């Protein structure tokens, strides 16, 4: 059975949502259209896409839930054929008796299992209480007592739960020799204080590749063109290798004009000599220079960035082991050398014929590397001290816990004995429950197999047709489909009737099908399954006489649920129809309350839905009383809602008198604003038809709910019907006989 439903963050339900708690065997939920009833029924049918909604089941046992709503009709009456409903139609008396006996035995097993589960849950709660009480005692008697003196020993256990767990763990594993309180207190003064921290070693720099690039002979090599070309003598005599090489980029392929003198002197022979002079060897040397320059700059920039970061970090670290002053001086020199070398490399790239010699950074890098090595030596020594310190501190902490568990030994032993006893009992109960579930499952399978052999869809066909004829639906009936296990709706002339049925006919036959499905099953195996019914507005599009038929059928189900006969264990009925609600929830003329029934009203305030619980008291008296009840409800804060409620009350009430015209009532007010409010409230009265659509309203500027309520009351006061107003609003004062009759 469902005990609680929570719906939020979907459709008209906000982040807070609603909670439908205290669900009983029979549950009525009333609400206007659009307030979220179908959202609830859709969730109960299929929880997919309802991630923020939840259902609490009694004893954690989930039952099959059959939901009737618009989606049910679309699922079952949208393909021209209807899935069969199986019942025990072909069973002999002996077979039915055998099945019923096993069903009753299944109920006994289930009840026994429920008792064991309830006992287990009680014992689990008892164990949890024992643990919580012990947790509170240990926190108060131990932690608070020694918090100031030994708090550092409690690190990692500074919450009640973790402290309790640590205490029990130490009790079972601590083998430390017991020291006196004075001994551990004296040690704590020395060890508990500022704790030295381990220091991370500094990364050692590797710079062999830098030195290798610096020593490459390419930097001193004079890179010129091939000497045995005719033009070589002139180029080398004038020492213009680099100039000519750069000028080659300006010679156009199909142009004989010299880019320097602008004369027609560029011949194919001249181009050939230039290409021969600047041969492959020359070009390879240029590529080597470019590649080495880029690699050198990249390596040096990375080194400088890494060393700059190291300098910054070590300056801000109070316990640094690095000689930061020397490091900064060496780094500054290294940066200067790198800047100079970058310039040399740029020159060599522009003028390959120039010989250069890079400034060696080896000395500075060696000096920096030595500082890092020395710092790491000191860091290692420091970390060795920290490691020993940690050992001493660990030993002290173990001694403190040993002292505590000895002091508290009696309480711990008592707790362990009780807790272990409960755990043993719970384990035994869980085993019994598991065995009972296995027994239930085996018998359930046996019942399903027996039912499978004696079930049929024909009794369902007969029952639906009987109900159709008894309630005046004579032009069609249910017949077996050509496909085994399905139904069809057929006219008297043999034609399939589904496409020609009226909305009311489809609604009624859909509901009859649903009731048969509730009593039987969609397969042979599910005929005897326990289930929950959720019915959402089953009387939509039905005539008033059929409304009473539907309510009668539902009341029969409610009676069987209350008497605990049959396999339907709970019903949740949602409706917007006041008359249907009153009819289906009616008990008898004398009984107003039922311990197995609860009531709710759903309301949509502005954008979001909320819910009100009425316990066993039916809040729906009549549609007129409901309007007054909504008006008194403080949760209704929408000016649109309040205005329309007042208008409907005035329409219903003053129609009884018929002697008040619009102007008669409007002129009783003295201010223009009150006259405008009155006009908007009484615009439905005179001719029995609305002067504007029900869903429209006139919104005046600066209108408040208080304005509406004042004018609304004054209408009754000025027409000498204040007594009726007071009675319906629950205001205690004398009401004259005429008003009371009204």
C-alpha cells in the first residue's frame, strides 16, 4: 500500500512541491481542471521523467498500480483492438477452491512476512537508538572532557559519529602499554604544538643540451656560397654573400629587371650562377642555424621561467632551504647572458657569413644547480626529522586512546554486548524474512501456474456486454478479435464501431474495461496479483445518469477494499466534479467519518499547485458551499481567482431573488472605484447568460484583494443579506429567520 506521495519540479509543481501523506485504503483528491491531478496519475503509472518525485510503500512492498486517466484510453483504445482481460472463467468449482485456498495461504504468508519485517524494522530502530545514545554519551563524557587537553589526538574524529567509531575501533585493536594521565599530559606539552611539515624537494635542472648547442661549430663557421662559380669571385671580393642571398628573394621568375639597378640585366645564366653559388650545402647550414636557434631559445626560455617561479615560491616560503640571495644573483646573470646570446643568434641568422661565439651559460647553470643540490640535501635532513616526529606523535596518540578506552571500558563492554545481541537477532530475523519471501514467491508462482490453466477472456467480454446493455448502451458490444487474446467493439450490423463511437461511449466502455482489468489481469499469470487503483476523472464526457452508474461501480470496489476482500488493496480517486465526488464518497445518511478514508483538495495558486489535507472529513459539501470555502481559504491569494469566486457566488445567490439589476446594485455604492468593482462582480446576473467568457476578467488599476472583499461584502450588506454573508463566512452573530431560510 502507498503511504506517501511526493511530487515536485514537474508541470505545475515547484521546487517545494506537495506531499500527500497519511494515505489510507480509500483516498479522495478533489481539484479543479489544470491543478495537477493528471500529473499525479501519470507519475503513479510510470515514474520515468519524474526524477524529483517519490513514493513511499508500506513496509517497502511495492504493489502493481493500475491507473485510469486519458492516457489509459489512448494506450488501450487507439489501435482498433483491445488487449484481453483474463479471469477465472473456465475454472471448475474444485479448481477455483484450490486457487482460493492457495491465495488465502499466500495472504497468511504475506501477513507473517509483514510482521517479521515490522519486527525487524523495530529492532533496527532499536539498534540505531542504542548506537545514537552511545554516540551522545561518548561525545559528552569523553570528547568534551578531554577536548582542550587532547584535541589534537582526536583529529579525524571531530564529529560525533566518527568519534564513536574511532573509540570502538581503538577498543578492539589498541595494544599500547597503559600510561598514567600525568605521563601522557607531559608528553603532549612537547609534541602537541607547532608541527614541522615535510618540504617537497626542488626539481634538479638538466642543461646538457643547452651546452651542446652552445658548443656547436656552426656558430663560428663562415657560411658562403660555392667558390668555383664565375660570380663567386666578385661576391667574395666585395664580401656581399649575405646581401646577395637576401636579394635573391626579390628576383621574379619571368622578369629580367634587376631589383637593385632596375636594368635589364637578369639573364637565365645569371640566375643559374646564383643557384649554383648558393648550393645545397649552403642551404643546409642555414637550416641548421635556424633549427638550433629555435631550440636554444625555447630551452633557455623554459629554464628562465622555471627558475623565476622557483625564486618566487622560495621567497614566499618561510622555511626555505635555498640560498635565495645567491640564487637571485646567479639567475639575474643568467638572464643577461641569455639576452646577449639571443642577439648573437639573431645576427647569425641574418648574416650567416659572420662568425659568432656564444656566451657560455654553463658556469651560471652549474652555480644554480649546486644551490639546488645543497638545498635538497638540507630538505632531506629536515624531512627525516619530521618522519621521526610523526612516529613519536603517533605513539602518543595511541597512548591517549588507550588511556581513554580503559577509563570508559565498562560502558564500551556493555554497549558491545547489547549491540552484538541486537545484530545477532536482526541477522536471524533477516534470514527468517528471506525464507518467508522465498516461500511467498514459490506459492505465488504455483498460483500463477494454476490460474494460467483455467483463465479466459470470455468472462470479461460477457461482463462488459452485460453492463453495457443494463445501462442502455444497446447499439454495440464487445466481441473477441480475430487475433487471439484481444477484443473489438462491434455494431449490431457486424461493423467495427471504434471510429464511430461518441466521446461519452468511448469513456464509459474504457472505464468498464478498466474495472475488469482491475478484477482480472492482462495475462494469465497476473489474475490474482494484489493491486492499487488510481482513477483520474472517470466521468469526463458522460451524461449525468451514467455518472451515477460509474459512482455505483466504484463504490462497490470501495466496499470490497474496506472489507479487505479481493485483491484490490487501495484506491486513489482524483476528480474535479463536485457532484461525482459527493456521490462516490457518500457513506450513508448517518456516518460522516470513516477511519479507512482520507480527503485532500488540490489548488493552483498563481502558477503553482499546493494541497490541503482534511483527514477523515469530506470537505466537499456542494458547489456553492465550496465557493465560500475557497473564498475563506487564506492560501488563495490570486486576485484573478478571488474575483471569479466572488462573481460566481453572486450569480448563484442573487439568481434566487431576480429583482436586482446591474444598475440597482452598482448605484448603491458612492465611489467610482467601488462602482467599477461591483460592475465587474455582478456582470453575470441579469439574463442568466454571462456577458463575458468565463475565462476572461476585467482588471482595474491598483486593485487589491481587500478592495474586492470589501465591495463583495457591501453588496450583501446594502441588499439586506448581511446575515447570509456572515453565516457562509463563519462569522458568529445573529441571523434572522428569512436569511437563514435563504
